[in-house]
C-alpha cells in the first residue's frame, strides 16, 4: 500500500496533538487543519494547509460549516483501487486524504455543567466531525482514522515500520470510531429525550465507558468487565476514589453497590454490613463508631469478610474496631489520617472514598438484562414517613416503635424477596432474605434474632398472604409490624395481630427486590 501522504487534523481535545503532528510532518506527511487546531499547530512550528485552501470556500456560520465539502469527503471516501474514483479525483483536482485525526465537540462535558443551557448543549453537537470519522472508517481499506489520542503512538509506529498502517490497525481503528460515534449520538439522544420528557422511547440507546477489565465474573470461568455511564452519578460506586487495596472484583462491585444503596437511605450516622448483596447488619447511632458497633453486633458471624458502607468519615476509634476483623471493603465519605494508618496495615482490604453518600432525590434508571432483551425501571427511592403510616390494629404503636418501624422499613426494601427484617434499638437483629415463602423468611429472621426478638419490630417487603407470619412474630415477642397491606386476607391478619396485642401499620407501598 502507498505511503501516507496527506492528513486532516481537527481536534477539540488537543492533548498530544502537537508532538504527533510534528512527527507526521517529519515523515513528509502534508497536514490539513481547521480553526483552533490549525492555529495551535502553526504557532508550534508545524506547516499546515488551512481547510479553506483545500475547499476554496471560507469557514462560515461561526464555524458550523468548514469540512462539509466535496473536496474533503471525496478525498476521504475515494477508493484507491477504483479506476473510476481516481479519474474523478483527477478531473476535479482533488487530492486523496490518507489519515483523518478527529475528536468531537465535548458534548458530555458540556451537559455535565450545572449551569448549562439548552442552547449551549445544542451548539456542542458536532456535525462535521462525525461525518469525517464515519467516512474515513467506512473507507478504512485505504484510510487510517484516529478518534483517540491513545492510538497516536500505534499509528506512528506502523508508519515508521511500513510507511503506512497495517490493515489490522486500520480495521481496529475503524471499529473504535463507530463505537465512539454511536456512544456520542446515544448521549445526545438521551439528553434530548429527557428534555422533551420522553420516558420510554421506542428505541433505547445507552452508552457506557469502560472502567476496567475484571479478573473474572461471579465465578472464575466467567469473563467480566466494569463500565460506568457516560455521565457520572455523584455518590455512586463509579465515582469512588480507591485509597488502598487490590482491584475490585465482580462480586465486590455488586456487594459494594448494594451497601451504598442501603446506607444512602439514612441521614443520621449509619453503618451497613453486606454479604452477597443482602444486609447482615445495620446500625444507626449518634456517632459512626457506635453505629458500627451496632452493625457488628447484629450478626458478628456473617460480617466476617463483609462489605461495610458508612455515611460519615471513619475516625481512629472506628478504624480500630474495624481492624479487629477481616473485612473486604470499607466505603465512607472520608477517612482520617489516623484511620488510614490503621486500616492500611492490612494490604488486601479495599478502602473506597465516596464524597456524596446522601439519599437520591430523584430515581436513576436501573437496567436488568435478560437473554435477548433489557428491562428498565426507576430505582426504588420511595420514602415513607410517620404521617404516611396507616394504623390498622386496636393498639397504636408507640413513638419508639414508629421510629424502629421506619428504620426497619428502609432496610427491608433492600433485602432480596421474600424479605423480613427484625429491628430493635436502631439495629437489625434478624434478616430473612430470598425465601420462597414469607413465613419461611420470618422464621429465619426470628431464629437469628433469638432473645432479641422480644420487643423488636418486624418489617415485611410485601403483604402477608396468610396470618401465619403474625403467629410466628407473636411467639417470638415481636411488638409491632410494618407491611404494605393489600392482601385478601388482611382482615384475618389484622385480627391475629389484635389477638396478640401487636401494633400493625400499613404503608400501601410494596418493596419487591428480585
């Protein structure tokens, strides 16, 4: 294949472009450029042909039109092996373009600004850039295309060795271009759909950026990677700063996300301990140290090897308590220097700093794949306050019971269905998760609580189909129950609660989590 003779360079992100262009020029490559890129290269001593010299037409409409011209796109799209194409280029005095280096207007960065206007967003939709990229990628048999500065060195190495890039390199770069432009258009489509209030479009395109490859998935024989949304979500795991420890695994990420979702429910100092995406201990208190102690004491066996999320900075005293057992991950808004010094003594523990661990005010989309399809729903951020509760029993719950009922309700929504949570003194004392029937979940939670079930409250993520769960609760000394209500057996369930002097409230809200 002939050597690369002419390149077109037009980039918004100018990182590394000057040394790259200089090396191209040193290899005898003629460079065409536009606008700010042209000025930067010229100021840096690189000989540049302005785009207007090629098109014979000035850049107009505030730069909206500069590369959208037959002399540019014909130079990119002409097939070198086509006699007809070459005759037409000669007839119209068009020189082929062998290398296209383009990156796009920063649409993602623009819409991420808190004060962005709709007009600013629209103005940062690139038109000419994607057109050139797609044209060059289509004609990758003859044209090299770069959209990512990390590929500059690969292309320079190929040119040094062969005078041009290899077919393998060009094909890989073309594939990257189409991934890039697809993601760019997807982000624009999502932004505009949100602006016009389209909640369930007829076609859904979502874009994610790779964070890292993972060693494996849920099991060693499964491949896996970790991606984040194009727009960062504050307070999410993808915004974490890892301060210590080895890379996160697939299961670590799932568990850490579950722990974060739970601890975000609370505004008071709270610690959540998670195993296999279910809480094994949750504690709320006046200090984060006391909250941790309550989470630990809730289930001192299961917390071993668990994932901890706290919504307050970890101080020295709390770190010392955490250091006493094996923990996989600790997530917090911050760590004091003394706390870090203690926790970093264990080389494998992962310490993640996430600044904005606060309740989500608006739901974010949650995606669940199935074979051949995708389910999309809003995250469950429904909150229940004391005024929302409907007391359905003869006995009214006390103020303390209401406080504990609301505490347990925030937790049960994050437990795999069928779910039962027992709580007492702002601490979980029993958790029954993922059972095939509700009374089975209740028996597990009650058995775990033991003597602590006396005077505890019980939360159920869905209604009671039968009075049997209330019967089990009564045997163990549970004093109050919170549940959605809505069963055809509600009257029987309420009667059973009345028979045992148990206070019961309905929320009218279900929290299935499958």
